[in-house]
């Protein structure tokens, strides 16, 4: 009789959790594809680490319910329990991980100077999650031996789930499929120009809590203090005044105070972010920390609360059409001597070579562009490319990431006119930031382009037999740019080429788990107080692979890692992949 009562209470408390979960999901006003959601969860588990721990918690809860219902079928219950043993192992790992998160969070709270109320709320949520993990572990472990005890434990766990973890579960179920490259569009400049929206109705950023979009508030309220965001954040690793977890929890804990000065509170943290996207990538419940970071940056720019160096970059883009504080005249003159033509002289060119601000004006980046031109020439593709010359301006990536949304959309509209003028449909770029902007940001603003990073072109040429990459006899390690590998999942082409060039020695953090160089989000142009430079942390990790050459795929990454190399007086070479390919073909 007691067992039946406990089972009924167990199921009742779980049903209450499920009902509350469904009510929360309805707030998002979005349909859920449960098949894709389940597939996503298995993919998360396959990633290992926090992904598998999260999977163990979620599946552990579900398994505990199924096991509770299988008392009438002992053989089936035993079989399922045996299957659940890896889940129990994952739960134990998760509990141990929680202890580390708790300790690290304390260090971060002290660094940021968070008040007692915030720390108390943070600690409470973390302890609740730890208890949920422990109770789920005990529930599963004991379910085969004593149903009464396991059901009692399960009841307590279900109550905690209903009280504290409805929001994280709902956010995961709704936003599991949101791509990192999906940048929030706060307004459309074209709508303002066409009179569809009045200028005074435009909301530039998140100055106060009242300004934060509803779905962003819902997302922030879903933070379960899991800590995966902080664990891989380059700013946290460097000792900067930033914690992605604290950013979203600040919104959540003040969501009932519309006048809370969010931009004032998060000003330092917003500028300390490199926008590498690891926080969003790593979050098991799909909280989007960057929505808040960018919203706060837009508010600060609107109020002119920006560092002088940031202001100079924004002014340069407006005054010169580039971010390098250099007149745009003669931007591509040096390329004409290499045989590259202006698109007006080569109107049938298949690809526009978007050289970018770094590629146009920075001496080191020019060498990368030159190597690409040499490779294309050897592949018989020189006549298939053209450049815009002085008509090329900034793609807008740093302008948008720094928070100047209006100016960014002006750039898009101007570039759209130029692309239409020359009937440009395909673009090649050496810069992952430009690649991401053209491929994703422009597309969402109505500009359809086929965008190729130069590594994709190199792989295409190799596959078609137009170039034959030969070994250089070197040991190589790849630094994957965040905006190429994590934002756009371009991971394999560079590896297929590098293994032909020499021995590949991979760092622990690679592919979509890559670690930032420190330049993203406009950080290249301004200084952020830090205990250790992000670029130095990354360089040391790459150097430890024992490779003789670090392979880059981004002019900004190349610059940051070269700076670290010089500072450390290292003998390790830092070269872009296309430079190595050119060398293997007998150029460069």
C-alpha cells in the first residue's frame, strides 16, 4: 500500500512539473519538433563533457519515471536499469563538476564585486542543481533494489524540478535549434527609411530592463547556473571583468524591475566580451548570452559611452569607409600589379574577391591575400576573380559587433547597391568575420550571396585537381577561428589540406570547441584590462602541441598570434593556410 501511495505521489509531482513546463513553453509562442529535439540531445551527449552530463541529468529524470512504472515487470526493469548505468556514471561526473563550478563562481563573484544578494541567489540555484543531480543519481541507483526509497527520493527531486528547473527545461525545448550565427535584428533601417517605422519608435539597445526583448528575458530567466559558459569563456580565463553567467543572471534577477539600469551595471562586462560564442555554444539549455551583450553595447553606443579607441573605429568606418583610419583611395592598387582586375574591367568574373579592411591596408594581411592570388593564378582562376577597388568599403562586421547597428545597416544597403550594380552573386574572402557577416547577417537583411572562405576555395581546387598540394615536411597545428569553426561549422576543409602539407598535431580545443585569439567583437581595436592576454593563452596551448607551425585562417587571428609569438620570443612559425599551400605549389 505504501509503495502505491509513493508511486502515485511520484507521478503526481512529475505531472505537476510537466504541466508547469508546458505552460512555460507556451510563453515563447513557438512550435517544437520533438524528434529533432531528441536528436539534438543525443548530439549533445556525443560532444562529451558538459553535454554528456546534461544529457545524463535529463535522461536520468526520464528513466527514473519509466523505472518507477516497471515494478510490475521486474525483468524489463532490470534490463533498463543496466542500460542506465552509463547515465548514472554521467550523473556522478556532473555532481563532481558542480563542486568545481561552485568554487570557480565564488572567485568570479569576488572579481566582479557582486553583492551579497546576487551571490546568495547564485549559490542557491547552484546548490539546487547539485541536489537534483544527487537525488536523480540515488533514485536511479536504488530503483532496482527498493522502490519505496527511490520513489521518495524521486518525489523530492520532482518538487525541486517544478520549483526551480521549469524555465531552463522550457528554454532548451524551444531554442535548441537556434544557430549561433542567428544575430538578433533590433530594427530594420529600410523600414525607417520607407516610413514603416517612426525614428522615435526605434529601440537601439538595452539601456534598462524594460528595453530587453521578451524572449531574451525568458532566455535569461532560464539560466540554471550550470557554469559551462564561464568554463570556456576566454575573457574569464584571462581574468577580465566578465562572466557570461553573471550577465544573464543579472537580467533574470532584475527582470521585475523595469527601471533597472542594465547598461550601467554591465558596461565593463559588455566590452570585455570577444563575442567568440563559446558561452552560447556550451550552454546545455541554450541561453543566448550574446543577445544581452550586443543589446547593452548598442545602448552604450547610443549614449556615446564608448572608449576613445572604439569611437575612433566607428568614426573611421563612417569617414573613410574602412576601420583602419586610412583614406580608401588606392585601396586595391597593389592588387592590380598582381594581375587582378577591377570588376568593371572583368565584368564576367565568377567571384568577387572581397579583400577586406585588413587585407587591403595591413601589411601582414596583404601577404595572405597575395598568396591566395598566387594560388588562384596557378589554378587558372585569375580571370574568374575581380575586386572592387575604391568601391570596396568595410563589410560592417566590427561596426555591428561594437553596437553601431544603424551604421551597419547603412553599410549593408550601400554594398547591396554595389553588388546589384555589378551583378555580384559569389564572394571569396580571407576573413571569417566578413564571411559570417556576408553569409548570415546580410542574408537576414535581404542580400543573397554565395559566400566562400578561402579555405573552401582551396579545398574545391584540390578536389577538382586544379592544384596539387604537396608535403612541406613540417609539423602543423591548426588554430580554428571562432567565426569560421564555431559560428559556421567550417572545420573539415582545413584539416583535409593540412594533412597533405605535413603532420597534423591538434590542440585540445579545436574545431567548434576552439579557443578565441582575443580579437573578435572589435577587441582588436581597443584594450581591455586582463590578468593575462587571451592571445598568449591560446598561443601557449598551440605551442604545446609541439608543432613547428601554427596554421591560421583569419588575418586577425594571425596578427594576434604573431604578437604573442614575438612577446614570447618563440621559434614557432605563424602562417595562414593559403601561404603554406602557395609554398607547396612553388610560390610564396
